[in-house]
């Protein structure tokens, strides 16, 4: 009975792991699409920032660019989500600090705005990439656990249960044979 319960538990565990694997695979596909979109957005904004920086440098010089950079670092807030007990970054909001107006050309203003936009997109992409890594690792671990249960634990328990049943059948045959011999012996004795 104990082995049968363990076997039933192992089969149920394999079913749950299969369900978790399917859910995590669909979640990974969704997150991967989100990461691809955020990567494209980041690359576009970075290209735009790369266009405006040389223009601002040519018109305003390095000193004005440095004066236009903020003194405080950007602040990032990560919004966490999860699926099947796995916690991962769902989104990230970046608040780049604003520098005091340094004067300069309109190219400098566009360069500052483009870089603020690029850093915001980069933070969102970083969160999406981290989510892909976390969910991928959990999916791989779930697949490993499921294979271990299905390929090792269940067959081992099935083998153990079969061995126990064979022993019980042998004992039953031996007991039947003893009873028959005892009955024959009893009839001969009378």
C-alpha cells in the first residue's frame, strides 16, 4: 500500500510538473516577445541619441554637454510579476533626473531628450531580458525534475511494486500448496 501511494504521488507530481512546464513555456514565449519589442525600441532610441550627440558636440562643445548632464543618477522602479511560483520583473519604470538648463543649441536639447528616452527604453529592455533569463532557468529546472520523476522515480516504484506483487503471489501459492498438503495429510491420517 505504501509503495502504491508513493507511485500514485509520483505520477501526480509528474502531471503537475507537465502542467507547470506548459504554463512556463507559454509565459516564456510571451516574455520573449516583450523582450524582442523592448530591444527594438531601445535600439531605435539609441540610434536616435547617437545621431543627436555628435550634432550637439559640434554645435555646443563638450563643456555644454557636460553641463547639460544631470548630477543625480536615474531612479528605477521594478514592477514584479510571477507565474507558478516564479517571480520575475514584469516591467521597469525609469525616471531619469533632469539637469538644469545649460543653454546651448536646439541640437543639445534634442540630444538630452533622446538620451533620456534611450535610457528609459534600456531599463525596460534590461527588465525584460532578466525575466527571460529567470523564466528560462525555471523552465529548464522543471523539465529536469519532470524527466527525473518520469524516467527514474516512477519506473523504480513500478519495479518495486511489481516485485512486491510477485512476492505476494509466491506467498499465496505457497500458502495454498501448504493448505492442500495439510488437507491431503489430514485425509490420509484418518
